[in-house]
């Protein structure tokens, strides 16, 4: 959804907001994947936290793009992002409880 929306950004944003937004959105699943490959639940929880930060970065950049008139579909992006955020929070709680039980 972000890639489709950012295709319509002005050419002058190609190396600015467009690239930053795409990097942020790609880093969400990338950090989840990297964390899942780590040896410990603590490491995984850390990467889930980084993924959540990237989610908030994405939301902020989408809001900026809407404020600049580059996109219209912020609400649908926001709804999807909120769902991703809930999933990340759920995973983070799960791994925090596993870490707490192991301590």
C-alpha cells in the first residue's frame, strides 16, 4: 500500500520522503524476521521493539505526505498500521512474559 501511494509523490521527493517512507515500511517486517532468527527471546523482543518504532516512523511520514497533499488514503493506511501495531504489541507481551518466567 505504501509503495503504491508513494509512486504518486512528486519527483522532487524521490530521494527524500519517498525513500525514507519506503525504508521505514520495509524495516518493519525486516526487523521481525531478523529478531526471529536470533538466539534468545530477549533479542527477539528487542527487534520487535525496533519494528514498532519503524511502524510509528511510517505513520508519521504518511501523515506528512497527507499534509503535503501527496496522498488521500491515510485513513486506510492508518487502520492497517494500527492492526500491525496490535500484532506487534501482542508479540512483545508474549516474549516479555516468556522472559519474565525464565528469570
